[in-house]
C-alpha cells in the first residue's frame, strides 16, 4: 500500500506565469519534504505550462490543465487529485519561506478538528505602472521610487533565480505588511489574543491565500461551491461551512506567506464580490452570513457583530419573535 502524503498544496492558476515561477521556486526551498503541489491550470494562455514543466524536475508537482471554469472548480479538481492528509491552500502568486509547511503541519500533528490560518504579508517582485492605481500600495511604491527607473513601463525587481539563491534577503528588502490583513484581521486577532475559538466570526478571515484543513473535512462539507464565479467569497463560503460543521480556526503566526503585488481590476472585482455576496447570503440565510458584509465594508466592528449575534441568540432562547424579526430586518438585506 502506498504511504499517504502528509500535505497537498492546492494551487489554482490562471495567466500568472511570472508570479507562478517565483512561487514554485520558493516551494523548492521548503524544509518540509513530505508534500506535493497540485497545480491546476484553469485555461491559461501564457507560459504557465512551460513554467510547470521547468519545476517538475525539482518538486513533486502534479500539473493538471482544464478549460477555464473558475477558482472554485479549479480547486475542486486539485482536491480530487490530492494525495495528502492535509490540504494547504495558497495562491499562485504567494512566496513562502522554508519553515511555512512545518508551521502548519505542527498544528495538525497536535490537534484534530481544526483549520489553520497563517498571516499574510506582501512582497514587491515586479513593478507595473497600474500598481499606482491601488492607494494601499502607493506609500510603499513611493519608498522605492529611486529603484523605479520609469513609472510608465514594467520593471523586474526579483527573479526566480533570486528566490532560489537569496530568498531571506529578498524578503528583507522587498516585503511589506498586507493592507487587508493589517486593517481587518489583526484587530480581530489582537482582541481575542490569538484565540480564534472565542470569536463568533472566526471563519471570516479564512482565505485560501493561506489556510490548512484536513482533506476529509473539506470533502465532508461538500468542497468548494462553483456557483461563486469571478473574484471573492468562494473561500469564505468554505470557511463558513467548516465552522458550522464544528471545526475550530487556529492562528499560526509562524506560517506567514508573501503576496506578490500585482495590478487588479478593482471595478470588476467589486462587481464580482457583490454578486458572490448575494449568492453567499441567499445560500445560508443566516444573520452572521449577512453581517459579514458589514465587517468587510467596515460599517460594523467585530465587537458590534459579536454583540448582535449574542442578542439574536438571547431573543431566540427567550422566544422574543418580534424583537428578533426586527433585528433581522435591519441587517438582512442584499444591497451592497
């Protein structure tokens, strides 16, 4: 009988061959050895097949290619093929340090029924003029303005060879904090002292940029819902279902990874997120699923959300139907 692998890294990709090359280069440096990479190419038209072939000589890399069907479907393809006991989700533009897998695995070796969440940072590997369109990146870009030779053209700062030969220096020189992680997740973690088990919306920071869970648990809750299309919330939906199934979210400070900054279509992303939010709420129809938007848009703090959920539970126990109905009517709407 073939020995089961410890970890399968689940990674969908679509037309990010430059960033993927650096991501796979970093995976070649990891200390943990009992793992595979399941890379699902979701219909890329760039150099992705060439990059995958380059790294297959150095990694246990299962490269699968399919027609473009979206992130959720690509991850489901990867999960079905995965041989590991534990699935670690990362994106195709994430650089991981050598200890990353060890940090996740240590938690699974010591505990059952958990989902691991690692912190998110950013790293500057390739300059695009469109990066200045993202206000959250502008202060960092300004700090490196002397290295940007021409703001009108792309410029490479970090190569795959750099990642292979001097990763610690690269992370020291070019990394920065992640705006979303710092603004949304760190306040929640500080409030609960890192103990996410006490947080009623612990699932809200579960993102496939850096998350681990046993394969059996993902299969038990039904994998990813491919009704989510475009960008956003397919990972939130999975995290929500894992939470409702009784799994506890555990923060792993040492399991940090680094997002390679790249341009994004914010208008399209916002529209896709709004559409997926409607799908998420219509699917679950619960107060906490609707309150997620208020946390994401910062119209309510997590403390306020916690208080509202406690109030709703108390009303339900005391059979205060009118009060509960009024509370739900205030927050259960789908208009972004």
